[in-house]
C-alpha cells in the first residue's frame, strides 16, 4: 500500500494538481484521494485508469514499486551500517581498549610511601579512573585511604619539624 500511495502522491504533485482538483476531475470526494495517498485504501481499477490518463503515466508505473526509490533505500541502508560501525570505533577509542585499573591502584598505593605526594597523586588517580576499568570502585577506596594516611603522616611531619620543633637539652652527667 505504501508504494502505491507514494507513487500516486508524487504523480499528482509532479503534475501540479491538488487533491481537490483530482477529486473534481474524477467525480469523487477529496477524502478518497487523501485515503489513497495516505495508504489507507486502494483506488479501484476504473479510477486507476482515469488517474493514469490524468497523470500521463502508465498504470504499471503507478502500481509498481519505484526502482529508483529501492536503490536509494539500499544506498541509505549501507551508509547507515557504515556510520554505525564508525560510531562503534569512536566509542571504543573514547573508553580505551586497555584496562588501567591495576596501574591506577598500584600508583595510588605507591604514592602512600611519601606523605605529601600521597595527598595529590590519589586525586589524579581518581580523576583518571573511569567505570570501564577493572577495580573501578576499589580504586576510589584505595585513594581515599591513601589520602587519609598521607594527611596524617604529613601532619605528623609538619608538627614535629615546624610547628613544635624539638629542643635539644644537654644534661650534665656527674
């Protein structure tokens, strides 16, 4: 139904006629022409003969599916498939093919060795982590623990060396 309806509509438009004009010439209602062009009903054989004469095309052209349209649909389908494969390539490049999960976890743990560095490196590790990494949630836990331990170690270091420096007392031994 769809190919006949589109053929009827395109033939009418190409001849510069309105639905009302076609209906008047064929002595039918405008709603009948609309139903034919929307694919809800088919015109009967008598009306098809009159339509072919009015549109100056053969009945075969009105009823048969359009080959150009079929070729265009095939071309569009191939373009769609090609673009879908390109999108899949883009998505895999965006989320990387390699897994950084273990590397990020080790980097976070190693940064705990030096307390001031252990505050800033875990921030970078959490920024670099994404949901496609293995150990995704574990990396966040590791980084938070390392930051707390590093903050504590840094506070102890600063307290011992700058805030409350130790004083050396010399005691006389008899």
